[in-house]
C-alpha cells in the first residue's frame, strides 16, 4: 500500500508540474530601466525639426541637434516649462545655445535606443507579437515585449498593470501607431518613467490619445491634435511634430519653474517658503552645472514621503512646490542630492 500511495504522490506531483509548466514558462526576469543619460531631462529631442501647431504645453526640456535652431517652428518658450536647447543662435526667442550638451544627448539617445533594441532573452510566448501586433484591449504585465513588425494600439485602450518599480520595454521592428482617442492606462502603481517604446521607424499618436512612457524612435514621432503624453519623445534621425499637444516629463510630479537667467556659482538648497506652512510650500534650489538631481521629502524618522524632483537638469535657479493636502502636522525634511552635493532643510507643517 505504501508503494501505491508513494506512486500516487509522485504521479500527482508530475501532473501538477505538467499543468503549471506553461504558466511558469511565461515568467520573465525583471527588466532594468533603460539608461537615458543626457536625454533624461528632455521631453522632446529631435535631429531634423521640432514643429508645433500652437498652442502646445510642454513640461520639460526641448532640444534639436544637429539641425539649426531655426528648424524649431511654431513653438515658443512661453509654451515650455523648461528650456529649449539649440546648436546656434537661430532658435526661438529665449532658447539657449548648448551644442555640446545636445551632441552628448543625441549620443546617449543612440546608446539607449540600442540598449532597448538589444535586450535579452529574446521574448517568446505571450511576450512575442502580443495580440498579433495590436495590443488594444489587452492588460500587460511588466516585461520585455517584441513585435517583429509594426505595433498598434487601436480599437480599445491598453492597460499596463504592475508596481511602481516594474519596467516595461517594447521592442518594435517598424512603426508604432496609436488610434484616435486611445489611452495607455497605468494600474496598480505602474509609472510612466518605467515604460520604454523602442520604435524601429516612426511613431504616430492619434488625436486626443493619452500615451504613457518614453518613445525612442529611429525616425520621427508625431502627436496628432490634442494628444497627451506623460513621457518623452526622442527621435534619433528625423522630427518631432506636435499639434496642440500636452507633453509632460514622467518625473514631473510637481511643476518646476526657472527663476532668473544668471547661472549660479554653486549648488544650493534654500529654505522653503512659507515655513511653517499649512497646505503647500515652495522650495528654491540652484545648480551651477547640469546634473542629475533628486529632491525628496522625508518624515521625522527619515522615511521618504514623496519625491519632488528626480531628473537631469541644466544649470540655473529653480523653484518647485510641495503640495501636502493629506500629510499630517509635524516636522519634515527636504533633502537634495546630486553627484557632488547633499543638503537638508527642516520644514514644519501646521494644520
């Protein structure tokens, strides 16, 4: 009887493995985010032209290289909460000449594009040509997805469901097409900053579409009338074209405003104002050169409450805002970190 029982256990275990093996084979190791380098702070970066049918609204930096600054058309500094970088003096009023920075950004864009295009292991099963190329109506878990031809999101919205640290990378051999009115929906804490669309040719986002993530296109990117993007539009060779579009940096949880035109002599984190405060407070900071900056709010125990800034920023003086409608009264700390700078300011919230 023991032998019979033992054989039954072994048989049952074998059947369980056979039953769940297809599910287990679908699992992927987690992906690391694509490193963007000098492109991190840009929301629009193109090689040939940046054009806009007024009025677009852009939160983040805009850059054009190697084409002349005169190839930025229809876009004014007033439409950009950030900076417009060009290679010469022919750019829009208020733009900044930064040829060396733009060369570095375009080089880092190529590196990031090749990184996303060359990720391994090569996807298979449900991660290879999901939806036979059209992911509209699907809910996709984190992972590495490959399309052997074009990719589309049409007919219905697509949902990306995962945690705040999960990463999605879409390897697309040719075009990406998003239908009119289609939304990319994030669920369960998924963040636009961790979504990357590597596009082998060009990307077109339909009218009033709502898109999430960074597009790294070999050719061009077009956002049709009224389209909204939380992410970045990075075009290696050709153009970024906007039509009354709204583009927001994926790390811009709060607005960042530049104050003054003089380049500071050093890094600084100033005391917030007002302090104490009861709803929101402004935090001013200064950068003497372009750096990756993180500004966080910590509670009295040193636990992170929120991240206000996490991006690469150019030299300048800035202010950001901490809106704290749900935070409890008490002592908090604002911490600013960069490669060679670290500072903390104590703030008081009173209800």
